[in-house]
C-alpha cells in the first residue's frame, strides 16, 4: 500500500464531522409505556374529581360502555353518564390534546433555535391569535355562524397570519436566519398586542369574555372541538417526530449540519411551519395558555436527556398530563367558580422555570 495514501485516510476521516453522540442507545419503549400509563391515570383521576365525585372504576366503565366494549352497568346512573361523557371527558380530552401539541411545539422550537427559552408563542402566534379573537369579540361580528363558532377560526387565522408575516420578513434578509425570525416575531407580536389593547380600550367596559379567552380555558368543550383539532395535531405530531434525528444534528452549528447532508433552509421552514400550525390550532381552541411548552420539554430533559428521539414523545405526554392537571385545579379549587387555566399554569410554571434558572443547569 502506498504510504502517502495510508497517511491521508485518517486525515480525511478526521475532516468529516461526526454526528452528536447521544447517551441512550435504543428507543426507551418501557419509559414511553410508563408515561402512557401515568397519563391514563391522570385522565381517570381528572374524570373522577369535580363538584360531583365519581369513582374511578365507574369512570372506566362508562368509557368502556360508550365505546361498545361492555354493556352499561345498571348501577351507574344516567346523571353520572352525562357528567362524565358529555361534560368532563370532552374537556379533559381537549386539554390533553392541546397540552401535547404545545409541549411538542416547544421542544421543537427549542431544538431548532438552540435556545432553552424558546416557546410556542415565540414568533408571534400568541399575539396574532389574540388579535383574531379580539376582532370577533369586540367588533360586533357574530360569534356563531350557522352553528359554528367563529372565535377559533379567527384565532387560528390571526396566529397563522402573524407567523407568515414573521417568516416573510426573515426570508427577505436572505435564507432563513433564525435570529432574524425571532426578532421579526417579537416585532409582530408587539404590534399585535398593541392593536389588541387599542381595540379593548375603544370597546365597551365589559371585556371579561375577552380576558377569559386570553387567559385560556376549556369550559364548554365538546367532542366536536376535539375532532376539529385532531387533524392539525396529527399532522404536526407526525411531521415533527419525523425530524427528531435532524433536530439532534441542529444542536451542531448549521455548517456542520450541511456537511452531514441536511438541507438546512428547507428543514427550518418545515419545522417552523409544523410547530406554528400546531400552536395556532391549539391556541384557537384553548386561548393563550403559557408555560406548557417550556415546562414539559425541560422536565423531560432533566430526567431523560436531550435526545430528540425521546424528548419529543415524552414531552407530549408530560405536556398533556400537566395541562389536564392544571385544568382540574382550575375547575375545582374555587368551586363552584372556575379559574382560567392560564393562571394555574403560570403559578406552577413560573416557579419551576425560575428554579431551573437558579440551578444554572444546561437544559439544551
């Protein structure tokens, strides 16, 4: 063998950047199964507790009977069936879907921007959705149109419009620089908040419905709302999970990711679009609920590490459970009144996040 060739091979191998080494070698099915069981337990407890308590076993029997698995036991009253199936379970299911979507979007934004402070509302989704809802609630536009609520539609359109504006501004600067995208999102968000405040000042004194929506909640949720939200969630979940390995590569700098045959610009566009679509759909059904997209991913990182193959699905489970529990507290702690869910998540999420900052641990 030519000695010069033998000397060149190690140098060529050293010139090729290596993919980031990850601590966990295989997919943690046991941990995922444990997370699913824990989430199921949270859902059952949330269904059992309320102004009228229902035994957890009865909750499971009602669900099984409604799904056609068993016959409805004669010992379960019609009132319990109505409370569980028509009132509590749609609300719990919607909270779980919204929490999973916000946590997944938060984990994706944090990995994409390489910023532990990134959250689903970073690039203007929240302000755009709030502005859309404000227009419907304060300008005399009918909320119901042929039986359909225009409020989620307006909030969704406002969120997508805000994100699209941020993207177009960042795109005009050449490529898709993430710093420019964040700054554009901050500017669009400030503008949306200013317009929302102006509309509130010029509106009638009673703006309590708007404040209630802006602070988030699931009162009056129906199965139809869950069905409307699910297609957007499924699209976002499947899309973002498909890019879990690529998000690991994004923890390197962009140039090294390009050398590993990643189309960086297209990947950034797809991930921003998927996370923003998921966030806008969630916000349109729940209002503005903060800290879910921050607490969920960070809690998973502290326990299971930074590999996005594990981080994304576990963040979904933690986010769903966290928001279901927050909604349970919101509807029971001051019963028969109800707190906005966003207030509960803020009281829980802010101290948790400050604790993480104080410890100074590396979260990303």
